[in-house]
C-alpha cells in the first residue's frame, strides 16, 4: 500500500499526502500488468514513467514522450490561456463538449461549491482518423502549433495503448489486444487546463470555492500531465471520508523538472470490470495565495488525455477470470456506475456511447440523441430540442410572460367546438361536499387552462421566431417591444380582468345569469378606457425607447412594432374579459378551439406578411394585431350561436353604473399580477449587469420556471373559479372542500415540479443552448429554483383562493409589499454584494414567496367564510 503521510496542507487543501505507486512501462510483462491492476483496484490512481529515446522518435516500448516535447505543449497551453485575446477564445466557445470553457463556468460539485470551478479549459478532440481534419474550430494559437499538437496526440495514443495492454495482462485476458481493439476507432480527447493563481487579498473561501470540484472521469483511463511546483490534485481515499493530496513527484524520483504521468481509471472501465478497477473521486484544490505581482509561479497548468472505447462497443463483461469472479460475488447487486454488467444475461448490455451519454446527462444534461427504448426509433436531436424549446417558450414567452391575471381557458383542441356542456349544469351548486367530485371538476378545469395559455402566449412568440430570421437588430427590437407591451399593456388588462374571476363566477353560482354578462360588459368598457393612455404611450414609444436604448435602430423598430400593435388593444381587452363569460359557466373547450384557430392564423399570417409578401419587420405586428381582433369576433360569434348566450345581457346604461365593486376587486388584482410579473422582469434585467452569460442563463431559468409554473397556476385559476361559484351559491362547505382539494393538488404538483427541476438540472439547459458557460450557470442555479417551485405554486394557490372569495385586496398588498420590500432588495444585495449571482437573484424571490404563502395562508385559515358568502350576495343583488 502506498504510504499516506501528514503534510502541511494549504488552506482548503488536505493535510494528508499519498505517495502513489510508480510504474516503469518500458517493459510489458504480466507481472507489471498485475501490479498495475492491483493499484488500480485499490486506489484507481498510479504514476507511470519510462525511458524514452533521445531525439524526436522516442522508443518503441510505449512511453513515447520526452521532457522537451511536453514542455513545448505546455508552452502552447500557457500562451493560449494567458496571452490569447478574449475574442480568440470566444470564437472557439464550448459546443458539444469541445472548445473553450471560461472561469467559473463549470461546477463539477455544485452541491458544495457556489462560484463554480476556479479554472479555464480547452477541450480538443483528436483529428478525424479518415480526413485528418480537426473536428472543431481551432484557435489561432493552436493553429500555429498544429504539427506539435498532432504529434502529441499520436504519442499519447501510443502510451494509452501500452497501458491498455498492461491492464489486459493484469486481468489475465487471453487476447492481450482485446481492450486495444475496443479503443481503436474512438478519437481520444485532450483537455488543456489553466488554474490561475490568487492574490493575497483574495476573498476565496476554501470551504465554498475550489479549482475543480469533486468528480470522477467518464471514460476508460485518463492520462494527466502536470508541471513542477504546481500541486493541488487530491483523491478520495478508499474510506470515502479522507482527502489525500497527490504530490507532483514521487518520493526520491530521479527528476525534479519532468513529473511522471498520473493515470487514473474512469467510470466506464470500472463499470466494465464490475467495479474491480476503482473510478476514484478526485478534485483540484486552491493553494495558498502569495503576494506577488507576477503570480505565474503559483498558476497551475495541466493536460488531461481521456481515453474512451468506440461508441458502438458493447459493454459485455470483459473476458477475464477476475471479472467473472467479481460478477459471481456481486450477483444481483448494483455494482459499478450504471449497475455494472454482472447480470448482462438478464439485461441488455449498454454500449460505450450509451454509457458516456448517461454519465454526461448526469452532470451536464443530454447533448446526444438517444434511442427510445419504448418506441425503438431515433429522433433527430435538433428536432427534439426545437420542439421542446418552442413549446416551453410559448408558455412564458421570451420575456417570461406570465398570465398571472387569470387567463383561464380551456379543454382539448381536438374536441368539437359545439361541446358546450357546462361543468355546472344548474344555477345552484350541490351542497354535499364530496371531495372526489371536486377533484374531478378541478382536474377538468386545470387541464384545459394550460393548453389555452400556451396558445395565447404563442402569439407574440411567433413574431419573435418569424422576425428573428431577418437579423439580430430585428430580433432585439421585437423582444424589447414584446416586453414593453406586456409590462405596460397586456399584463395590466389581465390583472384588471381577474376581478371577473370573482364577480362572474359568483354571479353564475347565485343563479343571476344576466349579471355575468353585465360584469363582462363593464370590464370591457373599463379596459378600453385604460387602453387609451396605453395607446398614447405606445404611440410615443419610438421617442421614449430612443432615450432608453443605446441602439437607435432597435428603438425605432420596437416603437414601430408598438404603434402597429395599438390596433390590437381593443381586441385583446375584449377577449380577455369576454372569455370569462364562458369560464364562469365552466365552459372551456370553445375558448381553446378559438385560440387554436387564432394561433394558427397568426403563424400563417406572420409568415406570409414578413417573408412571402416581403413586408418585412412590420408584417409581424400586423399579424398579431389582426389575430387579437379576430379572437373576440370569433368568441362573440360562438356565444351568439350557443347556449353560452344565456348569460349575455343586452347593452344598456347599466354598464355605466356600480363600478365601485368591480374596481375594488380589479385594482388589487392588478397589483397582484403586475407586482410579480414586473419583479421577475427586473431580475432578468439585473442579470445583465452580471454578464451576458448570466442574462442568458436567467432568461432560461425564468422560462423554465414559468413553464412548469403554469400547472399550479392553472390549478389556482380553477380553484378561484370553483370556489367563487360555490360562494356565489351560498355553499360554504363545498367551497371549503374545493379549496382543500386544490391545496393538496397544488402541493403535489409543486413538489413534483421541484423534483423534476432538481433531477433534470443537468439536462434542461441543453434544450435552450449549447453554450457551456450558460449551461453550467443554469444547472448551478436550478436546485434553488427547484425549492422555489414549492413556494411559488402554493403562493399561486393562495392568490387564486383569495380571488375566489373576493379578497383580492389582501393578495394585492401582500404581493406588493413582499416583492418590493423583501424580494427586490434581498435579491440585489445577495446577487451583487454577497456575489451569489443568479442564486442571489433567486434567493430574494424565494423568501418573498415564502412570505406571500405564509401571510395569505394565515388569512385563508382565519377566513370567515360566511362573511364571504354575505359579501357575494350583496354584490350579486346590485345590478
């Protein structure tokens, strides 16, 4: 066993040092192979050295590198990381796990470390064996040293071949080249690593910050080249608790300038041998900072060569008696990464490519196309990503648009529009509080709402997708215009219209059908009045945006978009209020159908206007405004031709009377919606002050959050509608039962959402981007966002329940206070002052949601339900 000795470790480093076994691989013997296997089984790490010949060729015995060659390669690495301009690195940014990775982008151990790893890296795949071409963009520094890099890869492959043969000998594989053949057609990858030094006044925390987090490698074996006087590598000893540092040189090593190569076993070879060979967890820690203007002597450089079998290699058990013994002793048990191959007769064996994909997904998310086991087909990766991304974006839009105002619609698109059977067939609701019946009703309501929200949000998203092909300026302009339209217009309409979730549903529950239509007419008139100043604002938007945006062309186009969109204001307002005429009766399917038709028309019109008719940018807002006008016309047509018209009242002077009860509910509803929506938009804008990558990551996080949030939000709208119906009918027991069922459903859904976010944190970012830096930031923040899902869902439930009983005032002021006295200050303080970055932005919102849930929850539990019934009765008695 290698000696483990106590050393004076730097801050954050281990106080134990391990002297790994050193093997001279110049000779290939079974005894040497068995010794290597023994060390690999015990530690998973070892040193190798040899006696290379002088000159350029090296010897033929497997160790084919000399000090001069390795020094030259490290010189190339140093020149790239320290001297190359940022533009050169950015041109070769990480994509498909190849290219440049910036500082703090990766976080190999996100559960313990907050900032991300203190390193930069460049991943370089070996040239294609057939064409001889590099398989990725190559930076200028590397191009200048093309021959040296190619030669280095060839020599490393020879060393890897020798090690694989020695392992085969050690495993007593009869065919000594069995492992070598499995690796012949697979390009090995090199990873150039740079760990900058830290100044003496650095604020790094050895408990929270690290150069490379704890991890294991994925392939068969890894060759690690290091530099003299640059320690930091640590391995987890077999007890699973102690970290031991690995010195740069073995004790009494013959050279002090040319370290031996560190070799470690990867996950795949551990899996392939049923865990006989150990894939050891390791890390790179920070060394003590020094006060030195030229800190180059404490920088750390290393180069890792990853060796992996060909993707189509089937991982059936290695034909080794040692592996077979291991399989017998571990029969029926989980061994190795992925379960081992001990029981390969019962289960289909993985291929090397599948194993690698599984390990990459576990850390970074799926970047490879996978074969569906259930369908037996392989879908194009770009199609899968586009489909999921399109659907997710449609739910929340590019600016995380949320319909927090109760945009409550609707059932399956494929069902007939003539299906108008109300969920409450009578004007009075049954008094018996049967929870199963309430569960069925809430499920029917909620399932319809998600589809409708996706369809309605697709209107603006279609503009972004269609116009985005015209150029970056047009894309930026339509994004700015959409966000401005949402904040200053559409969300305002949605917030005010939430009062109808109370008024119309309670009027329907009380049996006052004509009052349902009257409330809708009053709201349409109110929204049209509010639309006048909004139209004035949008008309002057080119001048206003010109003062706010640095790019004049972007401001002009965004202003033009808003001016055209003015034509859609009356239609949007009328549809937002008018659909409550049907939802109050429990009718959702027709609204979904109307939105499906409208969304389809919008897609077609946008394409025709922008590209076929070549109207350009202006074609997009024309299509949106036209669709927004079409929606209420379609809705009116349906109502007049269906049983939905029984709640429509003739237009009279009554629409100008008794606005006070509507305004008392509408204004707090506006506060509820606008406070939350604007807060999330502020956080997205705040992320821009961190970096462009942080802005992109926060946008993805907002999109993901808003996507899954639609489910608990839909339950909250269903709850508000159902509770209001029961309150209006005077049935407090049924209202309480419905509220309780909605709470349980929301909790289950929110918890499921949280579990999905946490479990898929390394998968989800790849849906939206291939940028490795953005992917790492999203994956690092998703655990906190996952926790937020629980409180966000329950807060949405509380808001919905308060709307159902007519207590929007509580929700409005609570949301306003929590978001702007807690969420915003805390988010900005933790993000910028404490440097928690995106986790900081999410921290403040999470705390605010906890407060919203707590305060509103207390209000609901102490609610006088009978008073709510009395208030509803009073409202319904006043025409």
